[in-house]
């Protein structure tokens, strides 16, 4: 893991949802930057893959979009978490934590019984 | 992230996205544009030059166009969109060549429709002819005797068989009969069956009301009860639920109704039909019922015990009959039970015809498939250049193949849909032509399985031949095809098309030859002399209830005279005769048992001589126009008190007297026992039908005087029925006049069952006519399809060679040269097809000749290799083939060379 890691399939949606929960309504570029920053710039995100993911979440009803003005006065499409999206985030986060905890147990030094 | 509702919601939005493709596209573009701008702004702020900033942002995005593409694909359903595109394109392509489209669809529809229709009939009639449960256990049972392979079972033998056998779960017998119904509305002739108690239970029939006959209720001397059919119940009793216990009057006797048989019951075996009424056989007021040697037209049906094979049942019943023959040698010597599967008994006679037709229709389907293949081949060859251009412009091979697949599928679907309509219609038409007695005709319906099968087959053919050339085009280097101007690599495909056309021509010839022979057979039959003149003959039956006036011999004789007088006085009637015993062509037969003057009396009936017996009045010869060869026919003087006399036919004379003069010889008759003198010899008539007469063993015919046989008998206490035959100017329309004349004489007597002899003969040939019409139709269809195939190939050839021909003409070739060249090419193909087809036809007609219909071959009165038929059908095929070539040939010859060359 010398270089930046690619975003795994499936985790991008979780990151998008969490980002929107923390930051509130945000446009695509903002979400992308935020994910990069949060990862401590360890993650290499191809911005182009973000938009199909956003579209998918929107089609599934987890987020909604709306045109608005960005901080530097550019017309941008803002995404906002819906109630269904919040629930989805909760569920996904929990299952993700569970999964990582399990993997963690395998990888951590064996505890003496 | 895979919960179903969310995914469905996404799918729905993507589907909606299909129709809003453009706005969604714009929005995606705008959003990505904004993304870039925001990123560039950031980069500029970070101190990059504008170019650097933009380049960096684009790299991070992964390319603007790619991002737009992936996002757009997510916004709709791309595969679905392609499909819609392909469909639209395919429809446009098909619309552009309507001739091709229509021909392919119609060809497919004909193949699918005809095949499905016929197979639906076969499916019901041959494969499922019996509606009853476990039909494989059901067998038809008859008594085989020296003169009759499947003769009548006598009642006493039936009882012993029933008691002694160990193979049958149940055995029952039945006898058709007619009754005069009185007291329930108008006096009416009804049809019924005398049956035994086991019949309905063994067939699995349950009464819809009341009960069936109880065991033992069918024995002689039990109380008179009757089961009625649902139709009769509705017609006569208005479906009264309290009908059980009421009485009906049949032939002057009261019968108590005990149950109603549902109209869903259907069985078509020999003379047995679902009827209005069913009586226990013990109720039959026929004194001969008790006689073991009596042949009364009683036949049987049985259900084998589970696990018992036909062979085991036969062995068992042989033992039973042989045992009876030792106890009753006089009656049962040489008599055995004959057992065959019910299916065979019901459909055995029509099976060969249906199988021949099925073979024919298979040919038609094959030709249809070949035709479609041919058309698709020609078309995709013609489009080779189009594919090459598309490939060169960057279309993917899979996309082109998918496109062609869509087109073929569309054609196959349209053909299938039209075929379905055609099949429904065709089944109806075929059923109208079907011999009336076809089992379960009312249950024939479109078989979905068959429809599916034929559809799948033509579908597969369409796809396969649609894809094959596409595959080749896609696999080759487009530049080659482009260089050759679309004509490239086509010689091998020419050859494939040529072979297909040759095959079609050959198959069509085989069908034409078969149909030709069937037509010739019927023609031969129509010219067969039955020994009498059928035109102008009408037969009918007359029933009269008992009355004291006719109960005496004098009364009965007077009644016969009066009937004769009344019928003869109907305008148009030239002569009339009562006829009893055998009736020509109808299947009603009756036999005289006798021995010759110089022979000792045989010990039992089966060792006596048998002859077909006709009991007629003096005018009979005149009515039938049978020639008198020797001596004299009956006169009014041949009555009860006068010396017994008989007239014989030429076959009788030849069989028993050789070259000696039979007139004046004496015969010993058995019914009643008396000596009779032969007074005349008449011509032989065909008793068993035009095509079957030669196949039956019983040919000798003997005539007895109606007045002499019946003299001394009054009209019996129940009723009296006899048949009459008249010669009349308009035999087909005169019956109502006869009916009213007879009703005028006595309102209680009923004349019914009128048939012209021409109709009887036509009916006896119905199965042949049915197969001839269908085979003819299939052959015509095959010819049409094959010609379309040839036309397609020649047209294609002409289209490909237009320039070549233009050059030839420009260099001085005559138009007639071009015409001849094209015609020669077509004639060569057709000629090879005829050559191959002739060999195949000779084999197939040989096979057909081996197939027999009742007692004669399917091909009758004409050699299976009849040269006239072969030459005729070859001429027809060649004419139609040349016509199919002539149209494109004319087009080729009328090309304007300058125009054709300039268009290059």
C-alpha cells in the first residue's frame, strides 16, 4: 500500500452517504473532494465514477438532488440525504463495522484462551 | 444495498429515463461541466496555469466523454435501448422490402399453420382417441368365425365368456337398435343401444342423475328400465330433475327411467354411439337372443385387469372359447373371441390416411423452412455491402449480428402469429372435410404443444439462416467485400441456394405425385361399375307400430301392398320395393346359410355355405337396374303358398355351379329349412363398397322373394321396421313427399333415415376424398412455395448480374439471348429437382401403395408408378417453375443497358 488505494466497489456509496450526513447538502465535486480529504489523501478517486454512483443512489431514493449556487457562485447540482437514505446509511454502516470487526479478529494476534 | 423495493424503484426510473433520454443527457452534461469548472477554479487558486488546471481536472474526472457515457448508461437501460433501436431499424428494413417480408411471413405462417392444424387432428384422433380413463386397458371384443374375422357375439356365449374368463376386469356387449317413441310428444324414431350392466362402469361413466343398471338387471326377463341421454332428457323432459321414476313408451312398451347419462360421454365403436336411450340387452324382444348360434350384430368391449397383456387375454379367451366349442360343437365349432386394442378398433381405419397426410405436411413444413432459409440467404447476400460499410465505420460484429437476429426474430414472430390464426382456421376447415365418423371430432382443438413445436422450429430456421451469412460477413475483412462491390464471395452461397431450390422442387414433385395418384384412384373408383345404377336410387326405413288390423298375415300383406301403392303414386317415383337383409354399400349385411342338393347336411352352421341375402320385391331389378342374365326374376305369383324360389348372382353361379346352368337347380335353405329352386341368375353387385368389394371373402349373393319370406307373418306385437328402395327422378329431394304420403296413409308410421345411393357411395369414399383433398392442397402449397423459392433465387441472380447483362447487351447480345440465358438457368435447377424428385416419388408412391385403407390399397385402380401421372405432375411442376423464372427473366431482358451501366 505504498501508493493510493482505489475505491472498492460498493464502499463508494457508503462514503457518499456518510459525507452527505456530515456535511449536509453538497454538490458532486464537493463530495469527491471531501472523500479524498477524509481518507487523508490515501484514496485515489476517479471523479467520473462518482456520478453513476450518485445517480444510482438517487434512483434508489436514498438521496435527492436540486440545482443551486455553489460558494463561488457557480450553478451546481446539490445532493441531499433523504430519510430513507439516513436509514440506509445506518444499516450499511453497522454491517460494515460488523464485517471489519470480523476480519479484524482474524488478523489480530491470537488471544490466549 | 440489495433490498428489492429500492432496486425496483431504480429500474422504474431507468425505464422512465428511456423516454426522457435527451433532457437527462443535457443535465448530465451540465453537471459534469459544473464539476469541471469547480475543479478548475480550485486548481487555479492552487496556482496552476489555466491549461494545467483544465488538464488536471479532466484527468481526475477520467475523461469528460467517458464520465458522461458511464453516467448516461446508469440513467437508462442501455441494453433495452439498443433493443428498441434494433427493433426500429429492423422494422424500417423490413418495410423497405415488403415483398421479401410478406413472402417470408406467409411462408412461415403456412408451414406453421398447416402443420399445427393437421397435427392437432392427429393428436386428438390418433393419439388420444378414447376419452375414458386408462384407455390402454380397453379392448374391443368380437367373435371370429370362418366367414367373419370380427363377427357377432351371441348372448349365451357372452354369458359364458363373462363367467369363465380370467383376464377382464369387466366385459360388456352392446347392440344398436331403433325404437318408436310414442306418448311423449309426436311419434318419433329414436336411436338406442341394448347394453349389459357392466358397460358404463367399465368405461368409467357415471350417471348425472339416478343410477346405472344394477348387476343382473341386464338379464332376460327382468323389469323394463331405461337410461336416457342428457340431450334426450333436455329435449323431451325439459331437464326435469324429477325424471327418474317416470316412464317412456318404446315400441309400445313402458320403460321406467332410472338415470341420465351425461352428454360428455362419447364412444364411437363399430355401430355403438352415444344415444338417446340405453336398454338392458335382456329387454330385446328377439327370440334369437337366447340362441347360441345366432348372429345378431352384438359386439363387445372389455377392460383388461391391470397388468394383463393383450397376448395373455387372447390366450385366456382362446382357452375359454375352445372349451365352449367342445361343449356346444354345433354352434361354437371354429368360433373364438377376437380381441384387439380399443384404440385400433376406433381409429385403425383412419390411421394410415392420417399418417400419410402427416408425412405430406412434414414435407410442406420442410419446404417452408427451406424457402425461408433461401430468402434470408439471398437477402443477406444482397446486403453484404451494407454490413461491410457498417463494419468499416466501426460497428461491432456482435452489434450487427444482434441486429440481424432481431430482424429474423421479428419475421419469425410475425409468421408464428399469422400461423396461429391459420392453424385455427385450418383445423376448422379440415374438420369439415373429415369423414363424419372421425372419432372425437368434436374434441379436436389446437394443440399448444404442437404449435409451440412448429413455431420453435421455424423460429430456429429463421434465426439460423439469418445468422449464418451475417456471421460470414462479419468474419471476413470488410474491405474485400467493399472492393468487390457486394458481389464477393457469393459463388459458394449461390451453390447453397441452388441446392435448396433443387430440394424444394424434388419435395414438391413427391407431393404432387402422391396427390396425383390419389386423384387418379378416386377417378378410377368413380368409374367403377357397382353392378347397379346408383343415380336416382333412394333408400329409407319405415317403422309402423302394432295394430290389430295388420297383425294377421292378410293384414300385413295388404299393408305392404298399400305402402307400395302409396309410395309409387308419389309424383317422380318410378318403382318401389321393400328390401330386407343386406343393403348394398351401407354396411348392412345379412347371410343365407345353405348346402347344395348333392351334399350331405353339414353338422354345424359354420360348415355350411354362406351367401349374402337380399329379400326383395319383383320390381327390385328394375329399380336397381341389375341385369338379368338367365331365367327369370320374381313375380307377384312367388308368394307363401307357391313353391320356394331363389335368384342368384353370377358369382354364386360360378362358385357353386361352375359352367353348368344353375337355373332349375335346388338349394337346401336353413331359414326356414326348405328346398328352393334357382329360377334365375342376375349380375353381381358390389355389396361392400366400390374399393372394398374385392377384399371381402363373401361374394356369392342370393335373392329371395320378400312376399314369400314374409308371408304368414303378421306385424308383430311391438312394431315392424323395414327398409325400402325407390327409383325416382329427383332422389335427393323427393323424400318429404314420400313421408307425407306415408303419414297420410297412417299418421303413426314413421319414414326416416333417407339416403340416396349416390350419397351412400360418396360416404364410403369419404376417407379417400378427405385424403385426396388434403394431399392435393398440400401438394399445391408445396408447388407454390417451391416456385417462390425458385423465383427468389432467379430474381436474386438477375439482380446480381444486371451489370453483366447490360454489358452483354451493350456488346450486341440480343434481349432474347439474355432471356434464354436466365430461363436456362432456372430450367436447369428445376430439371435437376425433377430428376431427384422423380426417384424419390417412385420410392414414396411404392410405399403409399403398400398402405391399405380397410380392404384395399390407398392407391386404387392405378399403378403406383403410373407413367401418365408422373409425366403429368412433372409437366405441371416444370410449367410453374418456368413461369416463376420468366418474370425475373423478362426483367433482366428489359434492362436498359445504358442506364444500368451508368448507375455503377
